[in-house]
C-alpha cells in the first residue's frame, strides 16, 4: 500500500544505546516506501508533538540518517510527560492540521499506554490514523516480546563493568573489600541478573545478585556476605535499584515521584553499604554507574542495534499495510542458532504491564540466576558497533542541529 499523508516519529522516556537505530529504521523504511507525504520527527517526545516542534526527517542527508546507527542518546530528544485528558484531543487536532496519518512512538510501558489511548481516540473520531508502538527499554520489562531493544547493550556494558571492577577489587588489598554495584531496574531485575555473564570462575564476581523479584531477607543477606568474606576475602554485590524488603517496600526511595506517579529511586547502594558496615564492621564501597549504563555506545551490542533497527523498519511496514494499534515484538526463531523475527501485539495488552524474570530462572538461594537465564541473555550481547573516532574520541551525529558534533567532521561510514 501507499503511505498516504504525513507521518511522525517520537522518542519517549530514558534513552538506550541503540534507540536511534529504531529512528533510522523508521526513516529509511519510510523513504523506501511509496509515500505521498513527509516524515516528521517530534523534538523532545510527546511534548514536541503538543508544541508542534517538528523536524523534517525526509529531507535529512543520508549520511546523517545512517549516523544514527552509532549515536547514543535520544537523537530527537525525549521526555517523561504524562498526558492530561485534554492533551489527547489536542494531539488529534494537531495530527489533523498537519495531515499526519502515521504515528510511530518509541518507548516503554507508559509510552505504549499513551500510544494505545491515541489509537483508541482516533478510532472513536473516525480519523484514519495508524499508530504503531516501537519497543525500547534497557529494563527489558515489556511483555509479549522475547526481549526489548536496548537491554542487550546495557547488559553487555554492566557485565563488562563487573569483570573490570571485579579484577580491580580482587587485586587490591585494603580495608574496603566489599563492593556494591547499583544498577537500573525498578520492578524487574533483568539488568542485575545479566551481570552473571561476568563470572568466569566459580568464585568470581558477582558473588551476590539481588533482584526486585526476591524480597531481601536482611539476616540471610548478611550471613552470605560474611561467609563469602571469610571464604574468598572479598565480596562483589550487584543490586537492582528497586530492591524491596520482605514487606514489599523499596529499601531506598525518595519522597518525590515522576509525572507518571513512579517513586524516584536511587541511593540503594549507599543504604546497603551503611547496613553492611553497621551490622558486620566490614568496610564497603559503592559503584553507581547511573546513566552511563544506557549511554555506552562504545560498548553496545551489534545484535541489539540490528534488532532496534529491525523493529523501527517493521513499524513502517505494519502502518503501510493498514495496521494500527500494535506494538512491534521480537520472537526468537531458533534456539540453537540465535535468530529473531518480528511480530506484533495489541497495544492494549502491553500498556502498563511489566514482565519480570521467571521464578524458574532465579536460583534457589535467590541471589543468582540459572543456566537457562544465561542461555537466554548470552546471544543478546554479541557483536560490536564501529564508532567513528576523531582525535581519539567518538564523533557522533547531531540530528536536531542537522549536522555533526564536530562541524569539521569528514564523512565516515558506520
């Protein structure tokens, strides 16, 4: 089918290392299709749509578009904004004014809810708008997809971090022989679990992996820390920021909330550090990578980048085929020789639903994962991205300024 009318793509929530691959997939598939209109990018997410702050993606140079495949962050800009009821009607008016018939929204759980509500409103208004959700999140907590684009790259970065800082910890004799690495993961511990990939020997780091799926028994936790300290001489702990106690309450959370009502997390490592030191007398230190775990394009997974591109391109294919109200999914096609195909699911089934680690993939101790989990995650971190370098540093593109970070940059392929 022809793409009749204009389209718009927007990014939402926290970026991933490969989120711009999805934008590139949307743009390049749009340009390949028989289209009568312009593809716009909304600057800074859904707010950019409401403010009619658009960039014409159809007119960008092919070099800039291809450069998105190795550029981190949200090239179009992102936001965390919960739409008010009146905002949905304003969105529809703006789509009509600009003859926008295709809306591609890249995001996580909350974004799929937004996309679904836009889809439902367009249906009730009889406006021929095709709405397709494109999955992204390093948390890997979207249901109905084997995994989420962005997760593999963040998992690769964190596992590498554990390898390197584990070597540092093992080889340094001082009075701080316990390390706590705090990783992202509000209610699902996929990223923390993935650091098990770092373990190269039985007694190697990480020694304890604390997941939101398993409430922390403080007595059992302390006993494990003390035992490992006696037997190995040092302890490496990985903990999800959303770790909960046996009552189901976050171990550490700020009093403020974001626009979607989510409690602001962060500070767990410091809380665990104080707890260990006060109860055992063993000195500890914290490593908190923060946004580096979702920004590290220099250590991104090639497999992850390819799949992020694939779901972006598939979104345009679905829309051009007259489909709407769907999120693109990834389906593992061959367990023996890893390969993923695209599928789709209704947005309403995904909206505000979180996928947690299956209980059978968590070890009996509650502080490790099984070989089944390792088999699941291992293929997702494969391959590397070639990032152009200038003067010893990465040289990324800057889509919003219609150019490169370095104005003197010469054309370099990805």
